C-alpha cells in the first residue's frame, strides 16, 4: 500500500471548480444509464423559468416566481408576493402558471421547492405538494422543508 501526502486547500478557484464539475458529471454519467442517455440532449441543461405579476395600477412588481426546469422537473427557487397583494390568490396563480409551462411546454412530470417553516409550507401543501425532507435548525432555530408534487 502506498501512502501519499496531500496538500488540502480552501480557496475559491473557478478553474478547479469547473474541472471538478466536469469530472463529477462524467463519473455520474458513467454510473447512471439515465444520465448517460440524457447527455447531449436539450434536457441535460437547466432552462430558466420566470413568471412575473405586475400591478396594473402602479406598474410595479407585485410578485414573481424564479425557477428552472431540468430533465422532467420544475425547480422553484423563489416565489414572492408583495405584502400589499397577499391573500388574494396571486402566489397560487404564479405557481400554477409555472407548473403549466413546465408540464405542457417542457414535459415536466414533477416539481420541487424548498421553504422554511415561517415561509410557506402550508401554501405548497394546499396546492398538492408533499413534504419529502425536513431539516431542523437550518439555519439555527428554523426548519427547512423540501416539498414535491407530481405534475400532469
């Protein structure tokens, strides 16, 4: 057995990050027939999906959803509604529009979102999402939820 010495470094390095990403992608592709079949297809890339709500009276941003689709999944990154427009169904309309675009235009069969306990786990449950992961104290004193929903 050969014992090797290693120098461990902690620094931001874009070139090494890209190299690591490529090697991990290649390793994952070799290990997964699904990921191997996905390589070189349009589904391999994340495609942004943004939905905006503008206040008709002021023209200001009333709410929005920022996410992306990848393979057959919608990933909701942010969903926000201005406090003046909460409670009138705007968040649900934004989410429904994103799900419709992901499902019909991009052939997505699932959606996922992460939210904290003080944000909107109940909002997502009311719209058919199920909790698949709970992380207590992330960050301290807060619980993070991951929820998913089947589309279609």
